[in-house]
């Protein structure tokens, strides 16, 4: 273990006053690892137990370092000390771990503790960390948080042998809604949409966050793919049946869905999210193609219908003298009404 630490320090060109503690962490399981005689073992306890009141950090830079294969930094306020935490990915026996470097940057000149700030320091640092993982418009968690939490949930579902499914919801034509109605209305729509979806599920059985401008992620515990599909159809039908009303504005939303279900293996989080987005894109493209095909068929049908109506009109103009003109006109008009009514129903 000591040799590994020395290699890490040498590789990263660290100097002594840059750190107080160096730990090697399994970022998914949150285990602190030890390496002796070439064997990798988990030490007792989790990496977060001395931070964040003993709960998993919502702004987990260990996961981000692991996913992005890059260095990340944050500040925590622990025991009246300001701790700078650096996370760096490292490969050990062909497996990726994260080196966590912790430094008390307030040790020599701790103005934070010498001035009576009360809880304001904690609040400010918590808000700073939350800003990284919260959506500015809605105040809910964003893509960074999703990419940090989802790997842990997927891993836990495999270890604890329970089902887990992920639904990605895409709000169709969201850009047009934004341009037509403005940011204030969009903010209300998103919050009402978020609440509408949340009201469908029992507490603690799911979580839902905003993945991007027009996409949300729902993570469902103890739900297989078949049930996830039924839930997505329930949401789709719900959105088709309701309208969002704000003053005199009535707005309908259309949606697209993509589903991932974790069976018995852990997949790379980026691959999962990319697959969900790809499925959304393909569904939208398929629907666009179907609409184009339908429009072409309707256009052709409309042309033929117009031909038929023209024939009816011609029959009225050039009707045989043996046939009552008024009756012919009335029949023609009634037939025309039936044709028009049919086209209304088709379109």
C-alpha cells in the first residue's frame, strides 16, 4: 500500500504540504481500499462516513472523476475546518479507482473558525456544492447528479438482487414551446410536469431529475422492463388527456420515451444514457417519417376526393333532362357533405 501511495505521489508530483490525507476509493461502492502483496481489499467503513453527516455526498466528485476520467475539486466544511478535496482517477490492476486527496486549507490561518459565522459557512459551502448539481430553472437535480447517483443505484440493484429500471422522457417540440410562450411559462410547465409525474409513484420507490432542457430521467426501484413500459404508456396517455393552463394560454405536451432495465450486470453509465438518447432520437425520427408518409397519403387522398367532388358538380350542370334537376342538386350536395365530413374525421 505504501509503495502504491508513493507511486501515486510521484506520478502526480505532489509535495508534502499539498495534502493531509491520501485515500484510494472504489467510487461505486464507496469503499476505501487497501493493497497488500498485490491483493486489493476493502477496509471497514465508507469514504463519506466522516463527511456530510455520514451520508453519501450528493455532489460526489469521486464518481465524476471516474466517469469523466479527469480531476475534480470541491470544498467541504467539517468540524469547523475548511477541507479541500481533490479526486483523480487511477488504474490499479486494470481496474479504475479514484485517489482522494484531502487538505485542511484553514489550518494555518483559520479565519472561518476565528470569526463567529455560525452556520453561515456550512450554508454557503453547501449552496456552492449544490449549485454544481442543481438545475437553475427548476431547482431539482441535474445531469451531473444523475451521472453520479445512477451508477451507485445500478450497482446496489445487482448486489442486493432487486430490479431497477430507468425511463427517459423527452418533451416534444420543447424549443417551440419556449419560443412561443417564454421562460416564465416554461418554468411553470416544467414544475407542473415534474409534480404530475411524481404524483404517480409511491414515496421512496423512485427518483426523477432533469437530464437536459427537454429530458427527464425516472429511476424506478423494483420495476422490470415490462412494468416500466406500462408506466411510460400511462404517462404518455396522461399527457395526451390533460392540458397545462396558465391565464388564457392552454398548452398540450407530447412526449417520447426510452427504457433501460438492469437485469444482472452493471453497464457503463455513459453507454446507458447514450442508448436512452439514441432510442429517443430514433422514436422521434420514426414518428416524423410516419407523419410525412401520412401527409403524402392524405394529400393524394385529398386530390382524389376533390376529383370526385368535381364530378358531382359536373353531374349537376350537365344532368339529363329526364332527371329532376333540383333532386340531382340535392343528392349531389348531400353526397358532398358526406365526403367533407369523412375528410374531417380522417384529418
